[in-house]
C-alpha cells in the first residue's frame, strides 16, 4: 500500500508513526510492525532529497522499527516475573508520551487563541495614553561609542554567527541511499555456506558492513532458520551468534521480500 504525504506535515518520526496508526485504524497497543514499517520506509525514501537535519531523525526511527521487526520473528524473551516481553513496548510508551504532550500543546494553543479574542474598548483608553511614544535621546543611545567600539561589536557579531555553525553537521554531504536486498544477500550467504558448514555471524559480515547490510544479513539468517537450513547458538546475550548448516544450500529458494 503506497502513501501520499506532504513532508511538511510531520514534526518528527513519532508524529509520522501516530499518523500511520490513525490512518490504518490499528490499536496502538498492538501495532502491526511489518505493515507500519513498510509504510514508514516509503516516507523515508521520499526524504532522500531533504536536509540532513530532517532526515537523520527519521533514519534513526527506521533502524529502530527494523530492529523491532527482527525481534518479532524470534521467540519472546521472558522477564524475571516469567512474563514474555513485547519488543514493541518501549516504542508504544514513547508514542503515548508524545501523544500526551501533543494534546497538551493543542490545548495551550486553544487557550492562546481564546485569549486573542479579548479586546478593550478603544474609547476606554485615553488618546494621550494610546498615542504616547517614549522620547528617544539619540545622544544618550550613541554616547561613548566610537569607531573602535563599533569595530569590536562588528567582529563579535561575526564570531557569534560562526559559533552557530555546527562544526560536524556542516561538513556532512548528501545521504546516498544504500540498496541492499535480501535476495542479493542470500546469494552471498549461500556461497559462504557451501564453503563453511559452521561459522559465526561476524564472519558473514564484511569489514566495512553498514548498519543496513547487518540488518539485511540478520533477516536472511532468520529466514534460513525458519526454513530449516541452519541452526544457531548464542551462549550469552552479548556473545557472537554461531551458525551451523544442516541442509544442502543448493536447495534454498529465493526469498520473497515484503
């Protein structure tokens, strides 16, 4: 399902997510991550020609949504009370908090609009008061100012202007979209599986793998687990993931991407 939006409508990624949730009439406590992520990524793709300051916040949320989508494919983690943890819980909490602040902001705006509807009767204000302008003594305004001080003020203004420039972001270039498809990544992984029957997840990755490439590689491994071509083992949460090939890689069919 494609979406048509104006980029100026949304103040940030949470604002966009709330719009998609309302648009699709879904329960905010049970967000269909796959569908919402797909529509969100369409919007992010439309941002490729926008300013980096605008795009960066939406890219961070895109990575978060892909991470949640990946976790939804895995068995749920169990907390100390023995209850399954929902990978969407933290996102739902942020959305509810943002929705609350947005409602409060709208209410304050309404109060401000109501305040502007209050007027004083013009005839109740004496003309000498409404027309009064405080006198300005130009000699007092420029007293003690000479060319040396004016030059110092000018350079101070220039210095403040330079300090407002972000030394890091000002050097950023244009974001280039990185195309990494699951089908292309599957070809590389199949070739790797033919040479190695047991390997770690880190060994699958190139030295310069981007975040997108890491996520796509992880999704392909999840698909291979689901179709019974590999098994995985991880001793501890922060340890590497070890993968064992249990079926002929030549039998792997192409992955259909959502």
